[in-house]
C-alpha cells in the first residue's frame, strides 16, 4: 500500500467540512471576519486545502448560501408534506418554519438574502437552489388555489406578496426588533402563524 506523503491530509468530505466550518465562523464573526485560512484551521486541514474546492472567499460564501437554501427548502418541504391536505395550515406552518430558519441561522439567512451576494451574478447552482426554495412556495399557493381557497390572481404575484411579508417578519425577529413578542420558540411560531393568517386574508377569496 502506498503511504501518504508527510504533510498530506485525509478527509472524508472536505468540501462539506469547509462549508460547515465557514457557517460556524460566519455565526461568530460575520462574513467580514471569515477567511479561507481560518476556515481551514477550524476544519482541521492544511491552509491550502480549501483551494481544492474554492478559488476564493466569495466562492465559499456562495456555497454556504447554497447549503442554506437547500436546508430551508428541506425544512419547509417536510412541513408542507405534513399539511398537504389542509392548505391553510400548510401555508401558516410553512411560514412559521421560514421564520424559525431565519431566527436560528441569522448570519446564513443574511448571507442568502442580501449579505454581499448579488444573485444576478451568482453561480448557477446557487441560483437554482434559491429558485427551488421559491418554487416550493409557488406549489403551496397552487395547492390552495386548487382547493378553491385563494383568489384567481396570478400565482407568482401571490407568492411574491407572501414571501415579502414573511421575509420582512423574519428579519425583524432575527435582528431583535420584536423581542417582547418573540422571545421564545413558541412565541416565534405563534407570531409567524398569526401574521401568515393576516396575509391569507389578502389572498383568500
């Protein structure tokens, strides 16, 4: 068996480990204090190892944002499946899950939605992950329309209106503006569902 050269490393999934390390550092220092060298240190690999997957910090940040969209989509998809037969509950509970994601992962959420990444010039895989998340909202709206619950308005308009309202709430909570109303997980969920119900009044027949 051929031996590894001195100084080489063995790592199962280097790219994933670097992204996880990046998210950890992001939570501590925000993107301004993140570097590939520091990420390598946290991941326990050589300082040159990150360049096997990312040419610079911008590529790593894009990858972190992409994993955030995948996580958000997966979380919301589980909720959407649970309430598939009750579209109004599907709408409100998925809205609450979106808010909880932003509150639990504020730095990643900020990176995903305005933290220095221009989606117009973002890598194709990041654009695709972002769009897949929005497509789930479109599916949720369509589910309610098929049940005859929502207005006969363009689905995209209804989805954008919903996203704008829920995203605004998530930012307010994540940035500490509603501490008295959303101090615990149950309060966050309750507030998010109440706001979602108010949004529903705007799109229901």
